[in-house]
């Protein structure tokens, strides 16, 4: 029996992927795929809804554009493309590697890690209680954290991050920086700002609403809403 499945035409609006299938090629549009039973690599064409409700497998999705992904109980990796992506987390762990398209991401019970791309991204992680990770890219990002212990690594783009009720870390690494980041609702009693490779090149000054930090490579961290501040420097 073949371990690959090809979906084409408009006569199959709903498709369940059996556990033995390892590769799925979807050339249809406006269709729904239910996966998760096995461990498959799925290549989506356009306007597809993928449901990870079929089991506890480890799936990888290549979303080429205007696709909607609902993660399930299994592990999931999503690779974004050049068009819009909508991702909703599930109970299992998920990693989202974004491309040049825009993306709207929603965290859930399972841990989520995100590598930002060059498109505009919104990441709503308010319901999360886990250890999520968001690495901003070259595009613009709006990130809202939840009750877990999240880590946000600043990149070369412009991002606005709202801290959650958990213990959040805002990290700036010399090899992945140069952009700007606005941090809102920073709580110095539980949140941290960490630097790696910037120890001798940090300039701090008080600004309206909090602290302004400028790094030698041009990275700027502004409008940190706090009454006092605390950060750790990582060498």
C-alpha cells in the first residue's frame, strides 16, 4: 500500500488521513484535511483547513498560503509560506516557522514556539499556561503573553509585546537583534530583561512611561511600563 496521498480537484471537500500515510499532497482549494492519526508531512496548496484532531501523531505542515491550522493532541510543526496563515494551538507541542506572509497565531494548552519571518505577525498567547517561546523576525510583531513563563527574543524587526501574569523573559541576543521592541505591563518583581553579547554596549535612560535601553547594534527597547526595573545580563 502506498504511503502517500494526493488530493486534487473539488470533489473531496473533506479528507481524513489514515495513520499509514506519510506524505500528503493537497492540490485542492477550500477543502478540509483531518490529520494527526499518524506522522505525515502535508503540503497544502491554498485555502485549506487542517485539523489535528485525528490522533497523537507527529505531523509537519507546509502551508503555502491562506491556510488555517488547528493543532491537536499530537506534536506539530508548521512551515509558513508567502501568504496569510491562521494557527490555533492545541494540547500537543507545536512549532511554527513563519515565512514572508502575514500570520495570526493563537496559543493554547500545549507549548508553542515561534520563529518569526518577514511578514506581519500577531501572537495571542493569553490562554497559555506553559513555557512558550517567540523569536521575532524582520517584520512587525504584536505579541500578548498569558499566564505561563514565556520567553520573547527580540529580532531585527519592530515588535510590541504585552507581558502576561506569568514569569516572562525578554531576551536580546547580539547575533539576532538590531530592531526595536516596546514592552508593556512589565513587572520587575517577576519579569526579566536579559542580554547576551551586549554587556559593554548598553545605554540606559529613564523615559516617559519607564526605561529606555539602547544597544550598540541599534536595538532599542522603549516604553517599558514599570515603576522600577530589574534585568539580568547574560555573558
